[in-house]
């Protein structure tokens, strides 16, 4: 499940398509969000609707026990942007089947309560980015 990623042209699209072609019965992929970068001061009603739609799909997948691995891509910034509440995520992770691994990705300023439930927590930190010097973000690289 990918949040904050409407439209197409993301760097992971080719990898997902290749996996789905090689393993059509194993790889499911869902995406939610509008085709735009969402900032705290630019949230729209559609951002909340899409975030909730994605969570409903993810919550069912987690509870189902059908999947060995579930990747919740960009869930952290979705929560950080206050598009989704933390408590339902915590509850879903507490109830997940024992054999289901849940991987949650994305940067966030404030570590949500579900970080404590993780078996693994890693972070990629950006030390320098051209956007900080006013250079426009690049499609396929930054979003």
C-alpha cells in the first residue's frame, strides 16, 4: 500500500510491475493519494479521503493473515501530516497475525506510538538536498 502517491511515474513503479509480472498470484499493489506533493499547509479534503481509503485497504490486508509481508509505504508522513490518526494503526499492529511482517516507511518529524511496536526501526536521513537551495523537486526522484 502506498500513500501520498497518486498518478504515476514513481521510481518504484518498474520494480512493482516486474514483481507483479513474475509473481502475479503473490504481489498485490494499491496506491492512494492525489498526484501532488502534500505539505502541511496544502492539505485538501481529497488527501484525507485518500488516506482513509488506503488505511481501510491496509487494515483488512493486515488482519486477513493472507500476506506474509505488507509494506505500508509513506505511512509515516501520512500520519505526520495528520491525515490519519495513530490509534487505529496501533490497534491493527497489536492484532496482526503472528506470521505477518509489516514494514512501514517514510520520514516523519514526530515518532508515532506504533514505532514502539516495531521489530525493526531504521531511518534514512537526508543531510543535504537541493530543494533547500530552492531547486525544484524532480518527478521520479523526489516524488
